[in-house]
C-alpha cells in the first residue's frame, strides 16, 4: 500500500470519532496518531489561565437523539457526530416541534447536508440535521435527549519532535478538534503524521516539532506554556484541508517575507503545480495565533482549497469521499520538497573572494565530466561563489540565477568540500 493509501486509511480510522476542543474524542484521536509516531501528551486542567483565555470545562458525550411519538430516532448522534451542536449541555425533555425548532440547525441551500455547529463558550444545546429531514417532520411532541457532561477536566494536546542538528525549530501544526470532517482536518493530521515519519528517515538540520492540538485554544495553550521555546522557532507551517481535489494554496505569514514564505513560493513555482499564494489575514486556522504581533513567528499555512472556500466546508459532505489518497500524497510531496529547501538553505562565505578561484585544478570541473547538466552545474558553482558573502543564502542564489535549488545546493556541497566556502 502506497503512502497516499496509508494516509487515507488513517483518515478512515479517525473519521467516526466525535472530537471537540476537549474530551475523550481528542484523546482517542491522539491514541491513533500515537500508533504511527511517538507522542508526548499534555493534559492542561480546566481553569488554567493561558494568555487572555482560560481552559474551559471538558465536554464528553455518550448519546443524543430526537425521537418521534413512536420512539423512532429521527435525529441520531450514533449515525453521525455532526448531529449534535458541539458542547451541548445535557437535555432530557419532551417538547413540541415548534419549540424544538429553535434548537435545530440546517442548511436550506443544501437540503441533504448536515451542518457542523458549536457553542464552545456559551451554554446551549441543539441538533444539526438535513433540511429535508426537518421538512419531513410532522407537528407533535418529540423526545429530546442529550447524554453529555460538561465538567472540570483537561484540555489535551500532543507533540512529536524530530531531532535536528541544531536546536532551532520548525513548527508543524494541525488542529484535532473537528468531528467527522475528513478534509478539515483529518487529512491535515494524516499528512502531518507521515511528514514526521519522512523527516525521521534522515537527520534534518532543524529540529521539527509537530503539534496536534485543538484549534485556537490549543495553540494559545501551547504558546502560553512554551514562552521560553518560542525564541527558538525559526519557521512554521499550519496544515489544514490537505486532501481535497483543489489546487494547493499557501497563505503567507503575517510578516509576508518570512523564510517559510519565500521557500513555499519558490517550491510551488518551481514545481509547475497549479497553486495560489495568498496574503495573510487574521482569520483562518492557528497561523493567526503564532503570527499574533506579540509572537510574530514566521508561520504560514498550507491547504488545498482553503477554509470556507468550498461548499462542503463544515458540513457532512466533507466526508471520506471528499478526500483522496492522491491529493494527500501531493500535499505531502510539496511539504517534503519545501522542508528540503528550508533545511538546506544557508549562507556561505567565499574563502577565495579576490577574483575567480581556479576550479579546474581542484578537480571541480573534472567532477562534472559526462554530466548532462555540466554547464548548469558549472554556472551554479560560479553563482554560489559570487553570492557567498555571508548575507545571501542558497535560496537567494537559486532565485537570482534561475537555477534549480537542488543544483545550487549540490554546487555548494562541492565548493565546501574543496575548501572554497565556509558556512
């Protein structure tokens, strides 16, 4: 089974679970991810102050339904976790449809779809259902039951670290709070998991820290608890909506010219893939927490079709048929290409800067003999020598010369081995 199929199988395993910003569904999801990569788990108690927020009470749910006079469940949490308003308080009542309607959420423009709705920070209860189901309900009394608990507990998140040659870090973040939504964000979790596995196959330059946390409150909690580590973060990427058929979309960091911004633009342009690069906005996923002005980290966001950019977003139509192994594998490939550039991009200093050094007597031209790209490789050496002033990195060389980054990096390796440049 190929990597795309493996990621899809991981999405399938996680899909039935009812996730929220806290609770056993998050823990069960982390349990599954933990079978693929080693995780360090964290449990933060209710009431903990995290920046301007407070960790909320923990929500768990066992069952929920709306039943008609015959006892038939016309809305059933067991059929889909989307059927219950997230964080619904417990309810056990019988009420007429006229009263029940105030607590029902539908999508009239998509009558067969069930919407995803939540009420995290305001006590409420409700059900989500297809408009055509609601239209078919006769007037009368209905039994309403939500068997949930909202009590002091914990917020759960997990980290996985791929050690690097230096302690400077790259953060990769995926949110784990959404229930049965395949693209948003089970595909992002799957791609992040397999990206971590791929990086661990080598010895990366940077240390890569993967964060699996509930959206917004999870990232805020991590930032509050890791203030001393933030200064080590050199780059970051938020992964979301990674499995649909749309073209890749990269959203720049708040800085707009951070290292990850330049690398993603270069890799996407060089790949020939259809793609978009968009400017930062303070709305979206957790890039807005990492990029908040007090932290101002160089963190961008990679997706295919971005949040709220497709009709299926936050509905039951974001199901297993909406994502594909091929799309997730393509997203993973771009991440690997980008991190290969990020990991290798360094500035060098020319140790023979007065005139052009004689490459032939150092065997550097001979090393190119018979190569189909010998002329390109030779030009790459000359460009690296020209721009190795301690201020220009290899990505600068690739962009200015128009040469492939891999060719430039290979030229730097050869020149370094010959003692002509130093890092």
